C-alpha cells in the first residue's frame, strides 16, 4: 500500500493545496491531510473550520482523509 501524508496548517486551504492533493490521488492508495496545531500561531480559522473546509473540498476523493495533530509543524 502506498500512503502519503500532506502536513500543514492549511489556514486556509488554497487552490494550490487542493491541486497538489488531486494530482496525488492516482499515485497513492491513501492520502492523509494532516492539519497541524501550533500554540504560538494565530490562525484565521479554527481547527474545526479548517478541517471542514478541507473535507468539503475533497469530498469526491474517498482515498483522502483529514486528521489533526499537535507537535512539530
């Protein structure tokens, strides 16, 4: 199984991010978009909003999942 992880803050997710993910779908069996949390950063959107934006943008791609994490970003 070929798996890819695409980490970032995605605040907000851009058309460039979405393009990279869509181009990666044929290359990997699973793609995980990992939204990082940095306590020292001021975000425009909440973590839940960012997750919803990404899930909505990629809803037609069942091999793409979205998670959140804290730690090194």
